[in-house]
C-alpha cells in the first residue's frame, strides 16, 4: 500500500480508511527536561519546519512551570465545588469575561470578539469566547470536564445525639467518598449557605469555609482484634466523624449537643447547634437568617510539592479540578490580546480571538461522580443550551435548527478527565504500552466498549494539535480483565453529534482523599488545551 505524505503541511498521522499511520517526514520532539528514552505509550512528534498554504501561526510557548504554584493555591483555597466555581468565575472576570444570566435575554449582549461565562447552581460553569470573524454555523472548539470531586456531604438533618461524650456529625458519602482513606484525616467543613437578608428580605447565597481541623473519623486500634481489621466497616455507624466533646449528659438531663439551635420549625433546629453557631459567626448573621445549606466535609491538609526534587504534587480533590483548572487557564491564555499575566504564556506569535472565526468553549460540570443526571450535570441541557443561545444571539437573522446542527458538525470536543498514571507497585494491572507517566503530558483514553469517545479520527485530530503546540500525548486503556470508568464525553458527544476525544492528565491514587500528579502537569494541560484553541481551525481544515 502506498501512503501519500506529500501534503502542503505534512501530517504526523495520515488516515486511510479506518487506518491511521505515521508520516515519516516528521521528526521526534525531544524535550531536554525529560528523559531521552520515550516511555511506552508516547504518540507525539513535532512537525518539520515545512510550511504550506494552511500554515497560519507559529508555535506559542506556554511557561509550564509557572502554573504549578497557582494550581496548588487553587486546590487549597477552594475545598468545595462551590468555592472552585466561584474562584474560576472571579478568574474569568479578571480577564475580561462577562457574566451572563440564563434568566435574561442574550440578544444584543453576546457579540463577536466577546468573552462570557454562565453559572448553574453555583457548582457548574461554562465559559466561551467568540472570534472576531465568527459566522453562525461555524465550529466550536470545546473542552468539557467536571469540577466536582469525591467527597462527603453533611446530611439534611446533621444533628446527632451525644455518644459517650462525643459530639458527632451526620454525613453521607458523595460517590466513592467515605472510603478507607478518610480515616484519621483532619477534616474541615464548607459549602453554600442560603441566608435571608434582613433588609431586603431576599434569599442570598454565601460561601462558608471552616478550614481548620474540625472533624475526624477515628479508626479502631488493632488491639481490639477482628473489628479493627474489618474490610467493610459500616459507613452509617462506624464512620461517623467526631466534632467535639460534651459531658453534660453526666451532669444534666439535657446534653448541650441536644439543645435546639433555634425555634422549632426553623432550619437551625435541625442542625448541630455548635456547627450552625460556628457558621453563623463566620458569616456574621443570626441563626434564624440561615435558611438552608449544602455543606461538604473536606481534607484540610494543603496541596503541596513533594519528592526529592519537588517533582510531585500531593493534594486533595485533584479529580478533577486539575483538568478544569487547566482548561479555564488555557481559554484565558488563548483569548488574551496582550500577554498580561506574569505566569501564563511566553509567546512567539500567540494568537487571540481576533484571529478566530469559531467559538471557544470550556464547560466544568458538577455531579459527574454520581452520573451527571442533575440540572448542573453534563447530561443536562446546560452545554447544548449555551451553544444554541450563543449561536442565536450571533445570527444575522433568526437562528434555525440547521445552524445549530452545522455548529455541532463543525465542532470538536475534548472530554477532559484525569487518567490513571502507572503505579510502580502494581505494574501487573496495567496494559502494556498503555501506562501514562507523570510530568509528560495529556493521556488519550481509549475504551473498546464506548466508555470514552476516542476513535481513530479524533486521536489523529488531537495528535495534529499536539504537533503544532509542541506537546506530547500518551495513551491509556484498561486491561480486558479490569473495569473501565466513565466520563462526560459520551453523553455530550452523543447529544450534540460532535466529534470528540477523551484525554486527561494522569494521576495516582484515583478516588483517594489525597492523590498525586506531576508538578508540571497543570502547565502541560494548559499547553495542550491552549494549543487546541489556537490551532483548531488549521487542524480542522485538514480533516474536511
């Protein structure tokens, strides 16, 4: 079989039917900061200097190392999904993005060269930028992921009777939270609180963060024998956190922890009195002003660098604030007219939205860990609705189903969720040549049973993006004798009919209360995602 490699701008991967093959005219990219020997699973190469009629932009360098400390701060300072979305919102606003309300008309508000974002429930966010030359029906470059993390949540009625002098808190696992890694951890409490404003009589949303060690789930010492080694402790009765001491049951008939936090019938009366008092004090409100809340229990230990050369990040909630953070930062960097941030990009000829005729979109969704079925989840109408409303607002005349379908057909989505990094202690459970490493780059995630959106065309597409922005791709697939996880990719891609790939940054200890990624991984994510936005139109032209 003869393979044509004489394109005007040579491709590292050519497509012949359903077969993808390498173009031999490409040279390998050797990063001097990485080992010269390529680990198994690498599929990235750098294009030769040859430039043809499709060449538009030079490579834009991203200062990968500069994203490490900001990511550590982002993780530590935003322990709940509500704090994370608020932080991303403020970050976007500081770079010229305008907040839109889904309850208002967007007619006359969404314009070419504009940058916008929309929140839903305070726990999901979609940001988008419109190219100067955008025309309704043009494509959309989309990165979609999730910003929720496996955690535990405070029960609707959190108060519990004092037990043996301990004040305890009623909590429930969210997804895989409350597993064995939650034992003996320093836990804080935070989230969203609904407060009635005394002056306006309106309900306001406030965020609260009690970020010192408040709660702890104590293990049973091994001296007590078999119960201490029970592999399946009861999460309802044996994993209840302690939050204080109260010996008043030995002094009176009414323990302090049983005292009503407010008049009967009000929300405060259903909660732990000491907890609601602490939250009211933090928010500077009266107990009766608290109408309701959604609280998470979280690990208070900060994200930090580790390893002999500080090449690791040890942190809670990496899954998946890592890809969400990288995607938002990439959108900001890609849409900057002037490089104003001290740690974003070091650009040779960095393109901005002034060069584009597409929509650039990032969606960070809640509830992925529990199936994405709620209104703030990826399975809802949130992303299609935002795209359809943006297209309608930007249309010269009335929008039509044809324009929407054209937008989806011309678009491409990266479903960005963290992948498994290879664990040196369990090499036998990994598929050979499909074992991503830290501090190398994004891993394409494949699954033959449709748990991911990856196929030959989408892999070739992302490879071309990687070639253009000097990034390296890895590949992950689970063994036949293991169970694959899921992402937001299939549900979104099938709903919109948009081409898609699943690709995310690798990390160790998935679903643990604390996990590990590489110190360069946040920046490597920004680098590839920015390259996706910057070079989407060039690459898409090769696949028409």
